């Protein structure tokens, strides 16, 4: 390691949280531009397209060009979330793996509990999503609401294109693109980096989790899915704090996504209303079972991890 790099690393490591936050945002901006360019070049070369044709694909995604869109998303996910997280952790701590808590091995019991927690929370998350979808902005913001609605429709159409697959190979690709990479990349950045920065800055675990979860939900740029993502982000945040292992929120995030990817693979067409989508939205028995079971299992995980740490110390 060069002397200048070592000096700058020491400077960053001793900097206040607000400076580190600016540093991370700068990394995200740089890698967003860099991987955007790299992604366009890779897609152009892989599918023999011109820049104009690639831009047309981005503006009007169709089933015929969804493979190119998935390739572009893989590249951007790695560049936008994974790369900034590893570089930031290099400057923030003595070791990348240890700073990101990737060296903390979760217990088998915690792993099993987290999977059950994510399954049982589905009706509660659906209920919050239903509330969010019914939110109306003031009349003075009608134009903004129309634009938000258009973004929601475009996002939904693109998601349906990604999910509407019938072959096993496409299903495996979807698992990687829509479950594995988002779970790994987003948890590294939002829990491994942002949450730790905000906890240090506010000197309060709960505020650190809330602020990083707000960022997590905002980064998805979907107003009508803001509240459920906020609550999921908070759940992932508490799982990280309770277990001190980044693998647990990654597993929770992956479980949430793989349920969606797997469910839509076995159901066609993907844009029809379904039992899983509607489960809990009407404040029925499933919602109350979800709340009761989710709280109980979450407390059981908290108690298990607390007892495990006390037994080790």
C-alpha cells in the first residue's frame, strides 16, 4: 500500500460520520456513472446493438430485449452497491471483511428463525403496501401524483417482464438478478455502511436504523412501495444489530425476494392478482396471525442472540 493511500485511509478513518457519508455518496455517484457506461458498452457488444438501439430498449422495454436489461442490471447492481461498500469499508476499518461483519458466523437456529420470520411477515407487509397504494397527495400536487403513477406503472411493467419467465434457465437468472444480487449488494451498503454511520452519528441505534431504512426505501424510487420497504429495511436493520452478522439481513432480504421470484415463476400470467399478493390486505385473520407470529418469532430471535452473546462472554 502506498504511503499516500495509507495517509488518506488514516484521514478518512479518523473523520467524523458526516464526512464519511459524503465520501460514500461520492463513491456511489462515481460508480453509478462508471458502471452505467460499462453496462452500455457490454450490452452493445453482447447483443450487437448501437447506442441509439440500446437507449430505445431502455425507453421501451419488451420481452424480446429483457435479457439485455437483466445484464445491464447485474452490472449496475454490482457497481452501485457492492463496489462502493467494499471500498468504503476499506477506508473505514482495519479490514473489509471484519468491518462489514462478514466474518461473524450466524447460528443455525437464527438462520432458520429468519426464514420463518420473513414468511410469516408476508400478510403484514401486504397490508402496509395496500395502505401505501391508497395514499393520495393534495390536489395541488396532482401533476406530481400523475408522474409518480406513471413511474409506478413503468416499474410494474418492467418487473412483470423480468418475472414472466417459463424456462428453468431464466428462473435461475431471475434468482441471481432479483434475489441474490439485491440482497447482497443492498445489505452491504444500507446495513453494512449507512446504518453503522448513522448509528455512530446519532449515537442511537434506533435512529440509525430508521434513517438508513428511509434511504433504503428512497433509493428504490417507488412512492407507492415506500412504506413496506421502509418497514422491511427497519426489520433488516434490527436483525443486523441483534445478530451482528451481515449474513442474517442478507438472508432475510434474499428470502423476501426469492418468495416473490419463485411464486411468480409457477404462476402465469404474472400480472394477474393473486392470493399471495392479496393475503392480509383486508385486515383479515391472516394479518393478525402475521403480526402475532412475526412479533413472537422476532423476539425469540432477539432473546436467542442475546443469550448466545452472554454465554460466550
